[in-house]
C-alpha cells in the first residue's frame, strides 16, 4: 500500500482545516478590529486568492495583534494598580 499518497492527502486535509479556521476567525472579528475601512474585505480576498499562504500571513498578523492587545491590557492593569495604591 503506497503511503506517500496517503500522507499527501492527510497533509492537504490539515492545511484545509488550518485555512478554514483562519477564515472563520477573520470573519468572526469585529470591523473595529481592523485599522482601515476595507481591511476585512482585503483580508478576505487575501485568504481566498492566496489560499494557504494567505492563511499563514493572516495567522502571523493576528498573533501579533493579539500580543499587542495583551500588552496594552497589562499596561492598563499596572497603571490601575499603581493609582489604587496611591489613594
């Protein structure tokens, strides 16, 4: 039984699942999560036309965005703790 075609099919299915999860993630994001007016449409086009490469680029962008949001929340938390101790 040839294992190479089976491995290719499994790898392709994993890539398809990754693409679908990234597309759903992008569609579930609010419009205010994007900087520009048409950014969601642009990302949808990138995901559709660039397929897996678009999904990888979106994943990198979304990961960086989430790290920035977490850092901003940490700064706010530290600021609130600092102002609460002064009172």
